[in-house]
C-alpha cells in the first residue's frame, strides 16, 4: 500500500488476469463498475477511476514463474482525499501474498 496516490499512475501487478477480473468487482466496493476487455471504469461519487491493463510475460526467477499485469490507473474528477480513501481499500482487496 502506498502513502499517496497520484491522479494517474502505472503499476506492475503480480496477478493473473483471471484473478484480477475476479477481485475487481469486490475492489470496486459499492461503486458502479463497467468492464470491457482489458479495461474497466469505476464510478466514484462525481468522479471515476479508469483502469486499463495488459498481460505481460511472467517474471521468471529460477524455476518460479510469477504472473504480471501492467495496469494504468487514471482518476478523473475526484478530490485528493477521496482518491486516497478509495485506493487504500482497493489495494487491500487486490493485495496478494504476505503481510
């Protein structure tokens, strides 16, 4: 989890697209979610979060292969404080692995 979330940023997520698609509705919380192939939009009050992703080749470390998604996050029309609150909860839902 980050301390601050900019209005627009990119991330490499260590998750399969199938797992991402399964977690995304829960991560959207009670906000309206529209999904299409490789993209989603979450309506948050008077603003929105636009997500776009693409599957990347797995990261290989010795015999371990880790899935990767390149995800672009873009907030529109959302106050800084509201963006921070939403993303903290979003990250807790999407977070994978250890503590």
